[in-house]
């Protein structure tokens, strides 16, 4: 039961972080400085029709292997989806990811389908 509660709390926290990223809320200056100095980042990208991951499952897309970024949540047609390995990626999905800052550019390139 505790594992289920902890998983739910993590999912809720991820959704809150994703909401802040999507709304592009300007963080407090102290938080902004901490984020700038951190090795990790949270970012988002929209899956395009040309994306090489469109139609694949998260497992098949291998985003963490390719970019070092982990999908926190998927926003599809106004709904938040908890990412599971068998979740299929669709064009128009907004993927919210966290990981090392140096992987952000590769993540956005793969998701958007722009080389």
C-alpha cells in the first residue's frame, strides 16, 4: 500500500512540475539560479508528424538511451497520462521530460522530428 501511495505522490509532483513548464511560469530568481547551476533540467516538446518516435511505445522509442532524458508525463488532448513503457506516442502529444541538461537539445530534436 505504501508503494502505491508513494507512486501516486511522485506522479502528482511530476504533473505539478509539468504544469509549471507548460504554463512557462517565471520562477523565483533564487530558483532560477539553482536551476541554472543544476546538472538536470525539466523540458517539454510536442511530438510532430515527422518524429521518428511517433507510433512507437516509450520502450521502443528508447528516449532515455538516446538523450538521457526521462519522460515524466504525457499531455494528450488536455489529459495527463502517466507514462508506462507500453504507452504509445502520438503526434500532438506533449512530452514532459527530466534529465541532464546536455540531453535537452537531442530530446527536442527527436521529439519534433527536426534534424
